[in-house]
C-alpha cells in the first residue's frame, strides 16, 4: 500500500538526506543517516551520524534541541532517512531513545537491511504505540545507503570502476603516460577518492604511472591504497610505498618485506579467485567501498567476473588513434553529464 506524503513532509526528509550526506566518506561501511525533529512545521532539532562508534543521527538530533524546545518532544515527529536501529552495538539503540523521549510519530524513508534491524525497529516502535510511516522518497533513501546495503546483503565492498577513454575509444598507450581528461574531471575524481574507503591499481599502472592515489585536490581523508604486485618486485621508491600513507601490497611472494609500518603485505594466490578472495579480505577488514583505477586488464577482470556495481567513465575530447582499447561494459549507461569538454557516463550493474 502506497502512503501519501505531503510536500512539507518531503521537504523535511530531504533535509534529513542533506544532513546524512555530510558524512560522505566517513560513515562507510556504516550507513549515512540524517534525522530531523519537527514541531508544528518547525525544525527544533537535527543531526547526522558522523562515523564509526559515534552517536547516531537520532541521538544528535535530540541532543541539539534547545532547552526551551525540549518540552515539545512529546508532540513532535522525527524524520529519519533510515530505519532506527534496535540493538545495542557501539552505541545504544535509537528505538530506545525514541521511546524514552516519547516522540509519538516517526517518518522513515528507507528500511535498514542490516539483519539485526530489517524492519524490527519499526515493529518495536509500533508495538509501543508510536505511529510509524515508511517509504517517503524511498528510492532516494535507498540510494543514500546503497553502500551499506551492499555490504550487509552481499558481504563485499561496493566496487566502482573508474577510467577515462579518448574520443576514439582508447584508454592509453603502452609505456606512455597520456592525460585524457580536463582539470575539472581530475578534481572530481579526487572528490570521489575522499568519499571511498579504498582505491586499487594493478602492477603495470603502478610501475608506469607511479600515481599517488590521494585526494590532494580536494579536502577530506585519503583512501587506503591497494596495489597488485604478484612478483613482489615493484620499486620501493614508488609514491604508494614511500610517502608514508597506508597501502596494501597484494602479492603471492612474500620474500621481500618492508620496514615501513604503513605498508601491509597480504599474501593471496594470483589464481582465478584472486579478486574474489581480495574482496572477501576487504569485507573482513570493514572496507565498504572500493574505487578501481587500474589499467584495462584489471578493469576488464572485474567486468568479466561480474564483480562491479558501478562504473564511472570519462570520455575526453582527444584522439589517440592507436593504443590500448578501453574496457567494454555489458550494460548500457544510466546517466550522462558534461564536464567542460569531457563527458561522464555512469553505468549501474544491477
């Protein structure tokens, strides 16, 4: 049964979405969540979840209410982008807070697919007399927590493929570093890096391009770097090994070790299950998102094994005429954007 929501209600849940997005890059693998408390069409409290182990959105929203407005809690409604949790983890259950605060009405966009929640929070609130409405702008709410949903349902990081290709379909040339896109696109990529947990490249990209894989053109934290180094023979003076920032080196030959504490060596066989086993390891380490910026071979491996969820492909305004062909995706694009003289196409693998 579809629930009808007013424009005002949609406005308040959109505010909750905006608050949730303030945690982009710091919440995953936990969900981004925003909460807004409203009394007679006036926001009296709002908050968002800032990161692992920190108070949840509902807690921050209640705590942000001014002293003079606290008396209105029992007559207010709370808008939450994601179903309130009902179990004690690093922090107390949000359903307990709502019941303790005697908030009579809860309006939720998306159902939390975490097994301990998944509708149980809603049931508990209703059993205790709270009016609960669900499904307001649900599609947008689900999009907001897609990384978390993937993490708990598929037990794998959300894998994003990123590459740039020339106007004639080439990703580059062997043994030659060619920049295809403009500065605006480059800055956007650095923004993406600030929003994900880890970034990955293959051996050839590391050796030829010597990338830093940081988000130096944007604010926020740098992602964990992951590099495939089967033979364990990549030069130690590469940026990813020498700049002091966290890096995983994936190899099947542990003969050489590093004295630097920021480099973690992980031994995995380079067989047909390499990527699957690596993604499992990442999930175990609570890595919820992975941006793959490798060369054509690594990208095509993810595509061939159907281990990707989203692809972000830039098409620059250059002709290369010959070189390494760009990977081929088996699905059609979903979105397209112009960025100066570049075109960004987004693909979703459902």
